[in-house]
C-alpha cells in the first residue's frame, strides 16, 4: 500500500515489511503502541507495521503516540485510518488509555546533540520520566512484549584497542560532563527497564541502536551524516571541527526497523541487543573522504576548522565503537544495507524532500 510520496521511503517500508525472518503471525489481531512515532525510526516502525498489516492481513491496530497531531497527520496521510490511532500527549505525562495494548515500542527521546548540552535537565528527565510512564503502562496492560530504544552511547568511551564492543563491554562516562546527560540518562533507563522486568515481570527488552540513516532524515538535520549528504547535494565543502578520528558503525533505517521488531518478538526479557551493520565501521574523516570520492561531480572538498572544546557543540569524546551484533543475529536478524548504498539512498531521499 502507498504510505509515502517519497519513493525511497516507500521502498524502505516495503523492504522492512517483507522481511520473512520476523514472526509476523505473533502480531495478528494485536494492538501496538509506538512512542516517538513522528521521529525517524518511530515513523518508519509505524509505516512498516501498517504495510505489513495490509500485505499480510494481520488485523493489527497501531497506536502512534505523538506530541503534534498535525505533524502526524501529514506524515501518515496515506495510512489506513481503521488500523491507525493517534494518542496525543507528551511522553513525560502519565499515559491513560482505556483500551488494551499488547506490545509497546518506546522510541520517544531527545536526540539533538546540541540539546544534550543546552537542555541537559530536560534530556535526562524526558528519558527517565518518559520511560517510567511507559513501563507503568506496560505493567498495567500486562503487555506481551516491550522494547526500549537505547543507544550505543551507553558504552561510553571504551579502550580504543578493542576490536568490537558486545553487550557486556562498557567504558567510562564522565558524570560531571554536561554532555553525559544523554548517555547517563540512557544507562539509568536501561537499569529501570531491567528493574521493572525483575520486580514486576514486565517483558521489556532493550535495542541499542547505532546512528541510523535513510529516508525520513530531515534536510536540515544536524547529525554528521546528514551534514555530509547536504554538502554533496549542494556542492559545498565538508567542514570538520575535529580531526575526524572517531570511528563507529552505522545502520540503515529499514535494517534498524527489522532489528527492533526482531528484538520485540524474539528477544529475551531484560536483555540488550546491539543493532548495527558491523561491516560499516569507519571514521568521520574516512566517511567524508568516501563521499567525496563517490560523488566527484559535487566538487566537495574536505576542510578542517578544528575548535578547542568540541564538548560545547555537543560532540562526544574521541571513540572507536564497533558494535558486535552476534546476539541480535542469533535471533535471525541481519543488517543488509552497506554504507555506500545507505548514502546513495539518503542523498536521493533528501533531494526528493528538499
């Protein structure tokens, strides 16, 4: 079914909803609440569920929890309204919903690096209070499953010599750095999820996501991959304010969505799962150089304008973060989209929405 005017997004949704390794039959006749439903990942989770519902006759009901109904109506303008319901409220307020809920996917979060340093208190309490409200709802509704969308940032700064980082490997986070509002917030919320699982039997799992890109990324998005893509589109230079030595891996949006659904339906309660494409490890500088090489017609060049204190910009300390994905892959999931294709599709999608 048509869900987007953006050809790339439509293809991504169809790709994710066509994944045969997801146990779709477990969702037949179920009601699923998705928070952060107008965000990059939440929006495509909702669309994927709606498309799977239509293609597989699942009899699903999707509740999209949003703050801005007008934005939601625009994003989901083609959705089957008999299968979609909007729940308009802020995640930091307790949830009151009269009907039954079988599954919860909790993705509402502050995600702007600049906000982490400009509004760190709000960053912390959006994570903590918001998740507490969803866990209380899950407990009250006796849900069959819940997944909390966490981040690779819970790992902190790990030893740069480490080849990969599994779910039991942690580095340091400086609690006196205001930038830690996001990473420390994610850490305590993961512990809160585990606590609700052990004390109240809430079947909650954690999906630790790396940076995910694809259709739905706003043209003016401030994340580094979006800045690089925008430079290629506009033919401007890529300007790095660090030496670009930080290394991490990435995940395409449709792979992230199938990973989340796999963890929801197959993951073990009170367990965390890395969701990333393990073959995409690259430095920030290397990513810029790759794009410049792949898009020579843009005329884009790499320029350095290194600032003394990057933490004021919301940047992380230098890290090497190669997430191990064996645990998620043991559930039958695997990332399929490589880095070049990620950027090809991201750039094409951004051109469409420009």
